[in-house]
């Protein structure tokens, strides 16, 4: 099916092509954690533990939703899940539309047998609620993998750049509200790499979502991915025109906080290091989501994912130590982070 080919293309292109934003950055380079020459802390005692949606995590880290539905995706998901279980992380699977529509692909999403304790997120495209999906399909996605919550991802630009995309977004917000009210598990609204505005965050909060993943610009550009998928020159030119579209992650994080004052926020979109993560946490993110670096590590095996997580953890701990923050909450003390320029 076309959806299967699309998933396989996405994995291949992300692994083989340069699909980063050509010019747009995450915006975190505009911020500095204030260095403390006298931290009065023991580095070995720095506490990175957090609780998210009622579940304890050893690191404030989400292995972000990436893939599923193909043989290659199954190996990737299981490698990511093994690392998440070993290091006490959260994890999301890729869109489960294939699993809903093709029973023989369900196994490519399932990871509970090797990751019984992780905070696990199911995933469907929000626009599918306009294409015959409803609460039943959302519940099937959750039950399929034994998930703790459901991500509804928002990708209007990506759909607009696909010849076979789902273009009708009218009325989606009301259907998200229905899912939030009746599903029975928390619903997380997530962009896929172009960021959430203040207005979008406010409307989603009013609809009843439990958390927001801003997934801002500055990392993987899905318009660049669609450029490499495009079958015609016209579609390639159209995708390339939007290569630097979107709201940088740091700005989206601040906008989302203004729009949704009480919701936990996930900062994703171009997050690469524990230092950037510390900045995001200081700007009031509850978790940091990382996708592309872990996808590339997973292609080499779960040991590489664990090594990447351990490096991230060391960077985060040292950043916290040198900023004088003994735990994640202490990163949010006023004056811990400063904006150095526009």
C-alpha cells in the first residue's frame, strides 16, 4: 500500500539524506544557562528524575515518535524500546494508521514484551479524525501496544506537500475534544516539526489535551523529507519552498506556555544535546523529545541507542551542575537562564 511505501521512504530518507532545516535553527543558541563557579553541589548527586503523566522517569527524556509498519521499523522500535526500558525513559511509536488498517503490521509497533515499565505513547494523525477515524480507532491504537497515553500528531504542512495527502482539516479541533473527553487515557497533541503557536496551544488546552509537544522548527524538516519523496519536479519545487517554514522550538516553547499556562510541555524539534535539554527545561519544558539522532543510532543496534542516551544524560547532569541546579525543578529558578540576543 501507498502508506507502507511512505513509511519505508521516511526511514530511508532520514537515514540517507540531509533533511535538516537549511537555515532555521531551534533558537536555543539565543539562551545561556548562567554559569556558577561555586555550585555547592556534588555532581554525583545531581537528580534528573521527573514524573510525567503520573509515571516516574529517570531522565526527562522522550524518545520521540518515529516509525512503525515495516520490517525495518519493527527492529528500530524494539531497539529504541530496549534502551528506554534500560534507562527509564518515555517513548512514542510512529503513526499507527498502518496497524489499524493492516493487521499484519501490528507487531511492528509492539514493544511491551521488552519494555514493560516505560511510559509509552500510542500515535495517530489528528487529521484522520476527518477521514472515518474516531474514538474506537484511537482506543485500538492505545490497546494495540498497551500505551499509557495517545499522541495525536498535527502535520498540516506535510499533508499539504503530499500528492496523496489528507488536506481537509476543517472541524479537527472539535473531534480532538471528543477524543479527549471519551478515550479514557491522556491525549497529547504534538506538532511534527513546525511548532505550536500561542493560539494553537490555547485551543488545544481548551479542547482538553493533557500535554503539548511543541515539536518546533530547527531539526528535521519534513518538507525536505517530502522533497526527496516527490515524484515530480513541481512537487519538489513546492516542498523546497517550505524548507525553512515554522516556529523555532525555543520560541514555540514560550508561545505554548503563554497559550497553555497549566499544561506540561514537551520540547522537541532539533534537540540534540543535554545542554540544549537543560535550556529547554529551564524554559519550563517538562520533558525533552529527541528523534533523529536516536533513529540513526537504532539503525546500528540498541547498544548505540543506550550509548547516545548515556552521553545525553552526562551532558544534562554537567549542565545542571554548572548552573547550580541540583534537580530539574531547580533549573527553573528565576535567573538561571538568560536570553543573550535576538
